[in-house]
């Protein structure tokens, strides 16, 4: 069911999830949380430990309901992809000072594409355990599912950020992250179904 390699991989996922979370926290700029080296390392450590603990708990549940282990792996990869997506997005916002409009949509597309490439390799080899070599058919199916996910992701994020707009007490940076988070959740549901039933089906 689960082995040392799984714990090593989940630790890597936890580490990078925490690392990509830092630019998000820095950009949102909560008054009660100032990010420095010590706080950053603590956040990375906590997220890494949490990831290992969550995998252990889900592996226990999976003894009775096997799909829970696959869901746990997908959720972990999804968390990494989410914070890779948000981390790159926030990095681009920090570098440019732009958090809305057409350039926000471009930044969101770039961050989503990078997260999606990461998603392919993690889901193929770890979540769904596909032993097939990468081939044109599989890549084509992945690309189609991912492009639909991209449309869902960018569409929802852009609608929330550019059409609805931030509420009174929300900064543009915070609202950009809220829009991106809702978009990511919606596209994750689509991606799991598409990857499991179409791309990596056994």
C-alpha cells in the first residue's frame, strides 16, 4: 500500500509546497505575520510534517477504502500544484506590480501552465502509477484535459478578479489570490476525473 519511497516523495511535495507558499504570504502581507528566514523555514517544516502525517492517516483509511490513498496522493500533488501556481503568480505580481486586468490573466496562464507540467509528471508516476512510457496518445489526452482545466481555471479566476472585483476591505493582491484559489479548486475536480478516467486509466 505505502512505502518509504511514498514518504520521501510526500516530504519533497511538502517542502516545495511550503516554499511556494512563502511568496503568497509575502505578497498578501498580513499585518500579524512578517515573513523572514526563520518564519519561512518554520512554515516549510510544518507543511512537510503535515504532509507526511496526512499521508499516514489516509493510508490507514485506505486499508478499508483503497481509493483514499490515490485521493491523498492526488490531493498532495494538487496542493503542490496550487502553491506552485500561486507562487509563480505572486512572483510575477511582485515583479511587475500588476494584480488585475489583461496582464493578470497572462500571469495566471503562465503560472497554471507551469503547475500543469508539474502535475503531469507527479500524477503519471506517483498518483496513478502509470507504467506506460509517455506516448503521443497519452500526452494528447493529457493536453486536452489540461486545456479544458486551463479554460476553467483562467475563466473563473478572471471572472472573480476582473468582473466581480475586490470587496471593500480586500487589497487587489489578496483578491487576486482569492480568485486564483477558487479557480484552482474548480479545475482540480475536473483534472482528477479527467486524469483518472481518460488519461491514466488502467
